[in-house]
């Protein structure tokens, strides 16, 4: 038998990964969410909310990994049922994941489940929050606890408790490599009203901000910025995509369900409208990789000096040029 070179790439495996990657349909995130709000950099949250970079595409391998996390969830509920916890992951009224919104729909939390019968407090309803992590992160969690190793998870838990009115959270964390479950004394998180309200105030600030908040660091190579998906636009190296969310004329509207309004046309914009934008789009200046040097008297165009010294005109005048 001829031995195969270990680095020979299988066409079948390559085709599977490519097929998985091809069928993904990345979408911009419509609302602020519990999983976003714990980010330290408010500017990064604003960029995400304003669709300032294209939604991420993942490799076939990463997509399989995400699916593995979802496939684990029914098993968690089976394990909880084994000890008498009555938990449900689906809202019977909608047939979908339990979902709660605040700020006129602009902030959403989707919880993994809710239930009673936990050994420590059988009568108290808890949110079930399922987290999977690799061995390195799991060991860190065991060493220093949830608040220190995963502050963004605590923020998510607080926002979920705040929006749902369920004031206990069971942190069900699994080591992906060994299937060990986290059993620290902090596994039940209590609702902290002050911390939760601070998070909602933070979300409202992001919602109301017409310009990006200050950066967490001026040095985009700093550790805090290392994995930030908005790094290019934040550092003035890239345009944001041309959608209504990056347009000066759009505003998140109050009184509806996550509605956006076009102040130029006086219309409410559907998600599809927002993705498409229109010919009268004008960039929020911080979403252009240049410095604003002029504005047309009627406000229909804005001129920028670009890093290479050329000028670039955004708006109607640009189309006429
Ligand atoms: S690159 Fe840094 S400062 Fe800019 S948005 Fe990201 S985390 Fe914030
Ligand atoms: S002017 Fe056009 S791109 Fe701008 S918010 Fe209105 S519809 Fe969207």
C-alpha cells in the first residue's frame, strides 16, 4: 500500500467546508443586544449598531463549531430534567426562543431557557444561560470566577434578568474539550439592579448617539482593540458600508418595534430599506476615511480631504461631477 502524505488535502473535506461557508447568509444585527452591551468600548458597540462594517463571514469549520454549541443545548435541558429541574427553552406563545425587548425594541435579549427546581433554591425561577468554552478559558474561569474571567457574560446575564424580570441566572458552562461542567460558588448570579440599570443607560447612550463615542484607546494596536471588527473604520482606514444606518439622515425611532426613520424623506425604514439605502445617502463623517473640509450650503454634499491629499465629495455634487 502506498502511504499518503499527511498534508494531502482531501477534496471531499474541502468541498464540505466550502459548501457550509457558501450557504451562510450573514446579516447585519438589527438591534442592540445583551451579548453586545458588555463590551468595554462603547464606540465598538455603536459601530456594530450602525452597521459600520460588513457582517462577518465564517469558515466551514467555525460554522460547525457554532452548530456544535447549539446541538449541546437539548442535552443541557435533558441533564437538568434528570435532577428535576423543570426548564423550557421555547416560549409557547411564539414557538420560538424566549425573547424580551427594551428601549422600544432597539434592545433585545434572547435567553437560552428558564426554569425552577435548582437544588440550591428549588422554588426560585432562574434563567438558564449556556456557555461553552475551550480548555484554556475554562481553566481561567475555574481559577478566578465568572466576574473576573467573563465580565461580558455577567453583563449579558444582568441585562437578561433586567429585561425578563427573572431575577436569578444559572450559569451552565461546559468545557468543550473535556465536558466538565463549571461548579463554582458563583454559578447562580443574582440580579444587581444598579449594574443592570447602568447597562440600560449605556444602551440608551449608544442609541441616542448621532456620532461615534470616544475610542477606548488611541492606539488601535493596543490589546483592547486587538480583536475589534470595527478597527479599520475606527482608525479611519475604511468606509462603512453604504446603508441607511451609516447615513446622516437616519435616526432610531421611538414608539415602535426597533423602528428607524429617514429624516430626509419622512419615512419609517424597513430592515430591507435600511440595507439598500438610497441615492441621497450622506455618510456620517466619522464613517469616511478622510477629514471633512466643506459642506454644500443646502447640505446636499460634503467634501473630504483623503489621506493621499485628494478630495472626495459625498452626495449629490459627487454624482454631478
Ligand atoms: S478599534 Fe478599539 S477604540 Fe476602535 S472601536 Fe474597536 S475597540 Fe473601540
Ligand atoms: S436619505 Fe436615503 S440612505 Fe439616508 S436614511 Fe434616508 S433613505 Fe436611507
